[in-house]
């Protein structure tokens, strides 16, 4: 429900020693006005129920240095008006007990559309309602982590997908969607 304020309904400017909290009220009302200026689709999350991310298969220690983590990502087919991917990201974190210390690290696989600032990186995930396989490389967090060794560990992660209407203002129609998995027990080979 929106409330509209007139200048008569707002407190007058408070002199030093006057009513406290007036500045907070004005800031709050200004913030509400900014939020109300965006269309209802901005800040929505309509794709999340059809999205998933999970580890899909064995995690392999590569040359004793990093982990190759197979993930399976699903997102529904995009439809008008929100039919373009603004950005996406799959993030995986692994923690393994290695003696008296821990090995831990994270990896990221992402895409950014040139619609953001003219710069693009990565490749977008495929959104067609079916699961697709990707590999996220997880390196130990240097200098605080021990090296990964192999054996039991714990994994968690997330999948973030931002879509927009390519025929309109990118940031006016941005729809951010998010799912996560874990923590779950895994085995490093």
C-alpha cells in the first residue's frame, strides 16, 4: 500500500534541540519515493522456483593444486519481456579437514552482458528448462588455506541469474533470481 505525503503532513524542519528523528523520517520517505519510481518487475524474482544448482558427479583434485567441480544448472526458458540475460554466476565453496587444519576455497563461473557497461565476460548459462553441466574450478584460498588432499569434504554454492527486457531500460527491468545448495557431504578424488 502506498502512502502519499503532502508538505502539510510532514513535520517542519527541526531546529537544534527540536524533535529527534525528523531527518530519519525525511530520509525514509525519500527512499520510498525512489523505490516507488521503479516498475514492479524491478527487484522481482520470478524465475527462482524453476532454477536449481547441484554438484553432478565426482570432484577431482587436479595435479594436487585445485578441484574440478562438476555442477548441474537448470533455469527455465526465458520469455518476453524478460528475455535477455544480464548476468549470471555459479559459485561453489569447498571445505576439507586436512589433519589439524582445513583446506578451503571457492570458485566462480560467470557471465556479464555488455548491456551493463559495454564490457562482456564469460558465456551465459543455457536457460531452456533442462539441466546443463558446467565445471567450476576451486582453488585453495591462499595464504590461509592448506592444500586440498582428497577425501571427505563439504560443499555449498549458489546460482544467481539476472534477466532484463532488452527493449527497455536495463536497470529498470532487472529481475534477479537466486538459488543455493548445501552444505552437503562430498568426496574429493
